[in-house]
C-alpha cells in the first residue's frame, strides 16, 4: 500500500529535514523552500497533506494558503508557526487551514495532528467518491425509458432540477416516483447534501408532526430530550415527502406554512426555526378527489403543484419494458454478484405481454427472483412466476376473476396483496425487512398486512 504524501513548505532547511526525519517512516515527504515552489509542485504532484510555514520571504504562509485553497479547496493544510504568531495561525484556520503546530515541534503532537489530517483527507475522498457514485446512479442515463412519455418526463426533470421549484410527482405505486425525486435532487445545486426522505403513510398521525418538525424537551410525555425534525435535517438540501396524500389535514396546514414562510416552530417551542429546504412531494392518490372530499387541503395542493410530473403506469408505456428488462438484468447481475443471465424468447414473450399492475417495481422483483432461482444462464418461462404463464392473457388471474364477476374487488385486493407478500418473502428467505424494501414499504406496515391477511412469518397461511 502506497504511503500518504506530505508536502513540507518552509524556507529553513533545518525545519524541512527535521519534519522529514519525524515522518519518513509512515509518509512520503516532499519539500518546498517557498510558497511559489509549493504551488508549482502541487500543480503537478498529488499530495495528501501540506505543512505550511507562516513566516517566509516572498509569498508568506497566509498568501500561499489562499493560493492553495484556490487550487485545491479540500486539501488539508497544517500551519507551522512560532509562539509569537499563534494568533495568525488561528486566523489561518478561519480561512480554511486544518490545524497548526508551534515551533519547536513536539514530535508526538506533530504526528498526532498529521495522522488526524490524513484520516480527514481520506474520509473526504471517500465521501466525494460516494457522492459521485450516487450522482451516477441517479443520472439521466440510468433513468431508463425511451418511450415518448418518459422522454417528455426526463426533459421536465432536467429543466426543473437546477431550480428550487417545488415539484409534485404522481403515479401508481411502483412507477418510480422516488427515483425521479432523487434524479431531481442529485442534478441540483443541493446535491452535496443527501436528500432527506420521509414516508408520510408509514408514520402514525400522532408522531408525524414530531418527525417533521422536531420537539423540545418536555413538550409531551416521553419527550425526554430535544429532537431535531426532518425539515431541519434537510436545511440547504431537499426534503422528499412520499405519499403526502396520506397526511392528515392538521399537519398539511403546518407544511403549508413552511412552504410559504420558510420557518416553523418545534412542538413545545416558542422560537421559529428558519430553513432553506426544497420540497418534492409524491403520491399515488388522486389529490383532486382528496380536495373534493376534504381530506387534502386545496391551498397546499396548489402550493405543491408548481411543477407536476405524472408517471404513467408501465402498461401505458410498453415500449419501455424491453429496455427495462435489459437494464435490470445487468444491474442485478452486478448487485447480486452473479454471472449475467438472459431470457429465452418464451420468457420474453411472457414479460412483454403481462399488464404489470405493480409497475416497474414488480418487473424488477420478477427479474431478480428469476435470476436468483434459475440455474442456467438462459432463463425460460419456467423460471418466471406461474401467474405469467400462457392462458392468463394480459391480466393477472385475480384481475380476470374480478372481471368475470367471480370475486369481489376487496377480496381480489387481499388476494393480490397476499401473493405479492408471499413472493417477496420467498425471494428474501423470509427476511421481512428486505421483503418490505422489495415491496416499497416499511417492515411495520408489512407486518401489519401479514397479520391482517393471515400470513405467517415463513410466508405460509397462519394457523
């Protein structure tokens, strides 16, 4: 493993050699006798840490620090200072220096500060690499959809992403609303901070307000400490309110105030908290119907609906199915660490003709299940769920039963949920947390539905 590289900048040869002797066992030590030499060296040499003397002829340490900051904004710089210039070193830290060391050096102190700076630099590189990876993951190239409808959506996303504009994303479950929200965030100036996500349907009404806005200590029973809410966590970033159609009207009113005034008050608090948050909301409900029946505030709807993006169901953009299949085959191979597989023609026919009531999420889960359970590199129709088999037409068997008048709608919904949950549990070896992720819900809601539908922990019917 290559040693980290440290640049020592000091006009005194004795100081440069002293530092070299102290650090040479653990680090590669480069040296420069002036600020100008250091800046020139940094232009062509990768360096992890800079040790920079404050008092030097020519450009001094402060001027050199400013030039280094322009060239390498995140490079840790440790200032070297005599006791009489400690105040200047503190000023340098306010300008972005990592720390300072006083001359003559205490070897242990110097080593400790250098080690800490190296760790900080490594962490910064890791964060930047992860940020870059996330940005690539949610790049427009990874939003698969060559159909005219999806291309129109992507054009809207690219136009609205750089702005602070509030966005409302609508569409059935499984159409990719959160994926679109993340694409908007990670193509915005706020991408340096993570997007904060809250599922309004997964949190009970009596806890949702505290989750969003936080509370002060003693605000209510069990409020033993101050809690920072998600709006504060999302300051300077994006807050994604998923399933906002399930939010109660009282909380909707408080969301409206934040959108209009950029401030809120924690539960039990008196001082308003100002935030700079971009809000993206999503729902699979018909908010127009919610406004008519009084469950969704019209003033909040019009405040959220500045830019509206509707994701059509997969059955209405069948041109996207084949590209999505290719995308998931490659992505799941890498994610699962298994060789790439392909579908035989009979399997492709089944995938192409199915109506996909669970949309893109269902297609993704079916492909993952087939890849995990199949033995060869070419998957056939036998590797797909039975409900996709010939004779079932374009409709799910439960759907056909409803259309023939054999099953009531409520019973069909229960049957369909049972089938999806059992398939998810089978794919995840009965891991309820992972199954909930596959279904796009929480473990608590999954457990509630399992109890309601009589599904045991192993996926079988409860006794």
